[in-house]
C-alpha cells in the first residue's frame, strides 16, 4: 500500500523543482514590464509600476524583418525536414534496407560534429556561390541540421505501428503511397507533431549560423536580440521584452500542438 505522505512530499518536491526552473522565465517576463531604472536596480525591485514602454520600443524598431526571416527559415526547413525524414524513417523501420544500422549511425554521427568545425568551409562555399546573407542558405543548413534527429524520431514512431495494420492495408489492395497517406500518416500524427515541434525549436533558436552567414538581409530573431546590447550599455528591460517576443512563437506552437504530442495512439490499433 502506498504511503500518502510520501506521495504528497514527492508532489511538493516536484512543484519546487518546476518553480526553480521556471523562475528565470518568470523574472524575464516581469522585467519586460519595468522601466530600465527598475530593471537595473540593486537589490532587485519586486514592486514597481508596470509599463509597456519596452514593447513599444521593440514594435517601433526594425524588428519585423528579423522575425519574418526566422518564420520563413523555420517553417520552410521544418517542411523540408518532414518531406525527407518521413520516407527515410519508413525505409529504415517498416521496409528496412541493407545496412540499416550503418545508415542510422551515419545520420546521428553528423550531429556529433561541432558546428564551429564546419563554419569556415560553409562560409567559403556560400561566398563563392554568392549565397551569403541569403535566407535560402539558412533554410538548407537548418534542414541538414534537423534531418538526422527527425529521422531517428520518426523511425521510433513508425516502429510502433502494428504489423497487422499494414497487412490489412495490403490485403485491401492499398498501394505504397495509399498506405502511407491513409494509414501510416494518420497513425503517426503525434510523432509528426512532436518531430515538427523539435525542428521548430532548434531552427528558431539557432544562432551560430545566422550570426556568421547573415548581415542585413537574412538576419533572424536571435541576431535582433544580440543587437539590443549596444555600446551604450545593456538595456535589461528592453532585452527582456525582445526575449519574450522571440520566445512567444515557440511557446504558442507547443501550446497548440500539445494534444498531438501524446505518444502511443497507434498501440494496439488493428483492423
């Protein structure tokens, strides 16, 4: 019989840990509603008159193109990743090819290479083909960056599909594309949602490629955040407001996709 006291203590400990991890985010949101004098005060001020001045400054600045570049690069690369990862994961799970394990290791080994080790040849190649400060370059790099983890994630979801479902579809005369479209895709929809969200987070937060390969035309939201740190000083309230706005799309994406992030919907699904 479970001890109710230990259960309550575990719940309290879980809430404490969650609040500790959430505290920096809460402080960032709180600081975004302060004046710069209150944000830089020591000791920190917990009681202040809230203001939207920092958000007005951000909206009045040239932040729009930065965020639009992030939206374009993130959305385009995520779509490309799914288009490439779903067939690859299908081939590596339901229809295994020769040397499947070697292929999987090759995919994941590309994530082990430090980004700083490849930035110089990428910069040189992009410069030679005149693709520096181009949003298409970021789309290609973000696709290559997220593809390995997407293949591994989608493969794990395809492996959960019961074989009886595929056999039933085959007996019904469904083609390969028909099976993928009518059977597999709906069953692994939670996996597609989870994979998409991971790709969105990684692409939206990417900073190193955007910093080194863009300037004025293709700079993304993380670059805009860095631009708020000027030689005149660090404006904490303004930086917090910009960080809140930069975090909002990912938070909203996770919020709307939460119902699709539950795994195991395909377990036990037989005709």
